[in-house]
C-alpha cells in the first residue's frame, strides 16, 4: 500500500535525483538543471511543511521511498476565497507505472481536505502526458480543460490539461 510521510534527511539523495537530469526527472518533468541542494536546504531549514505549501515522501509497499508529492497555495480569484491547492508529483524511474502516482495524489488530496479549509485541489500536466492524466483520473480528479501554451519546456510552449478535485468528491 502506498503511503505518504514527512521528508527526512535520509530521503534527500533520492529526491535530489529528480534534479539530476532527464533520465530521472522524466520526459515531462525535465526543465533544465537546477541546484540539487534545494531539497537538502529545505529539510535543514524545516521548510518542507509550511502554511502555503509543502512536500511529502511517497513510500511503497515495502516501506521504501519512491518519490514525492508537493503542494502550493495558488489563486484562481481574490483571496481568501479564490485560494486553492495546486499539487505536483515525481516518482523515481524504477517505481513508475505501479500505481504509486494515483494512490499518492488521492492521498494528498484527502490530506489537504482533512487538514485545511480549501475547497479545491488542482493539478496540471502536459497534454502529451497521458500516463499522468490517467493517474489523476484514477485518483478521482476531473478533467476541466486545456490551457493553451501554458508551459515552456525543451525549447517550446506546450499545452497543459487542468484537473481538479473538490471537497467531498471521491
């Protein structure tokens, strides 16, 4: 069973691997090299769980960390009533395609609804990322529409698909 837990120092090497290159980030997650120390600095400074966002580790059936989920506060209208959570996910290459993404995103939405007052959790993914679209739909998210040229990656603008889950939806 996939579970979520807080990030610890022991998770840093795995999570910083996402920033190591396209092979670990994945085709749709590679936006160029970034400082790999970002995760360790967040852990050292105690900034992995904040009022405006955070990150948790995704753990597989054997108790091994296999990725992370993150969330940040975003606005779709004037605050405070236009605030919602926007979530993201990264799963390590060897753990992809095993259902961890769907389970982790479902668990994260449940966590955010249980512990915050926000009514909406949303996620976006590139139009070509069919695997992530399937994962979000399996996690109970509803496809809302396409945001044209909303993401710049690998030298070109790309369309994004927006998904959401509202409080009380399965």
